[in-house]
């Protein structure tokens, strides 16, 4: 945890809210998501202007049907996807990160990754999108992936883009 993060957040502060729109035994807990959100936000300067006593981000855990609907509606793509980010245009609120539980769990197995590590990676990925990072061009992708790898390594998680 960075010194900046120590100053910004206390144990009583909640930088996010979470909505469980699906159930499952393999889902991370609220404290896991909080740790990943804090890790993603901590080293970035933009959080200095946010109020740590109110949620900055909403995390929503969904099933394949809801993910597919959102993916179609907002990206024009068929089928569910692992993570969607919806930046907000509201002062003090960064936006929503939607994670599709069945897709995350399936991808982790297919990629030989620990499910918890994959959840962490996709949560960090979604939060970075809310912070303005993207991967539409190779140079953008390199910058975003560098941040992802650094944050995940600080959490003790291996490089997410290396093949296993």
C-alpha cells in the first residue's frame, strides 16, 4: 500500500459499493474487491481530489445474460464479456465496473490462472478504464498493461498477460 493510499483511505472509508446480481460459491468477497479497488486507485494522482468517505466506484457482479445485454447495448457486441467499465460524468464518482462471474471463472480455468488472481486482474483492469486508461492502440495498451502488471505484482499476482 502506498503512502498516498495510507493518507487517503482509512478502514472506515469505502471507495466502492458492490452489487451482487448473481450467486456462486467461487466468488471473491467484498474485502477482496475493496483491496483490488484500493490497489488500482492508490498510486494514481487523480484520487487525491476524491472524497474517501463516499463510494467512487460501483462494482456489479452479473450473470451471462446481463453481461450479454450490456455488451450488446453499449458495445454493439454479441455475447457476454468478462468486464465492462462505464465511466461516470458525475463529480466525485468514477463509474461502474461490471464483472461477469461465469465468464471470469471459465477464463481463469482456460488460461490456467488462479480464479482469485483473474478476478483481481479484471477488477484492476476495469478500474483503470474508469481512470481514463484504454487499450485501443498499441501505445495505449502498453501504458495500461504496465500499470496493471505493477499493481498486480504489488498484490503478489503474476504478470496476467504471460501465457501459462
